[in-house]
């Protein structure tokens, strides 16, 4: 079994959770939130070490470039949450290509990814498309 050195969490559209993490004294150094809502609502926001603001949830290319360029060491486990929410705003085929690109590039870099989905109408289709890129699937009912 490979030893994993770092655990990083990538949350999409959850900047409000920072205060909850701070209240519970959770170290934020390994949590990165990609916010795609604030700028699309014309809010004046600045990027921080913990929050990266992208222009829109519809700009998957911008998000893929950012994720693929993240400084993540080898043997890291990268949790990507909120994918179900992103799928609500994206075409299923485009979204699947987005995930495929990220999975391939991270795998080539030696980064392990855990994708978190909630079962929705598109869940089975996406799972079917990604099954060849994933080493394992765990389903909770």
C-alpha cells in the first residue's frame, strides 16, 4: 500500500464554511475553496490563501486550469466536493470531459482523487463514463 503524505480538500462554492471551520478551530492550510458565485453576482471579493474566486460556475475550463496548476505534492489525496452542485449548472457531457481531464492529469502527477457525488438523475451516467479512470468506487446508500 502506498503511503500518502498530505490530505487536501477542495470545496466548490462554500466560502461561508470558513467561519464554521474557524469556530471549530480546524486548520485551514489544507482546505481550498473555489468560489464561483461571488464574482458572478458582482460582489467585490479578493482571493485569499483559502478561497479562490472564479468568474462563474459555467467556466469549467477556468476551473480545470486552476485545479491542474495547483501546487499539490505527489502522494496527496485530493478530495473534491460539491460536484453534484456543479453538475446542475453544466451540460453532462462537458462536465464529464472536465472531470476526465482533471482525473487524467492528477493521476499522471501521482495525486489521488476522491470525488464526492450525491446520487442524482445524472449520477449513473457519469459514474459509467468515469469508471475506467477510477481505481475504486464506494457507494453509500
